[in-house]
C-alpha cells in the first residue's frame, strides 16, 4: 500500500536493533556495520547521515537491513532476476544523496559461506 517496509537479507545473522530504523523514509534508510574482513573496503561512507559511495575505500558495509520506500522500486517490478537492489536502485540514488543510513555495531555476520556460517554458530554457542 505504498508504506515503507523493512528489507532484510536472508544470509545474515545479527543482533541489529530494528527499533533504531526511522519510522518512515522518502527513499531508503540503510543500516551499516563496521567493515568485516571479507569486505575491508566497505560499501559506503556517511556524510551527515547521507550515504556516499567512494570509488576506493568506504567506512561501512551495508548490513542487508534497510527501510525501503516501495516507490523507489516500482519502476523495477518487471526486472529480470536475479535482481540486484544495490547496483540497480540504491547506488544510483546515493549519487543524488537521497539515501540515509546509520551504523549499528551489534553482532553481525554475513553467513553466505560455510566458514562464516560456522563462525555464527560458534558465536551463539559462546553466548549460551
């Protein structure tokens, strides 16, 4: 119904606090995390809470958690799959400083590989 929604990648394990997301966004609001060893150059940096993408080194990695205004993807509904929201939708809007973000330093692990899934499992075992 045109209301912003939370987008969360399925290949992450995290304790990110979703209550820190803004109640609404005109475009998108990302949650960044400190750069992990597998993405040391990061995805973006912040300039007064606006997302900027530097061509070399960035301060933060996109956690895969965001608040998305569906208006920014309506022109891509019939896009071919797999659909890359970062390069197709988000990154072009960063050039216009339309994407906001904040950094969350909670536990966050990209579990897209067996090794990182094992790391997440070990982290949970340590806590219990």
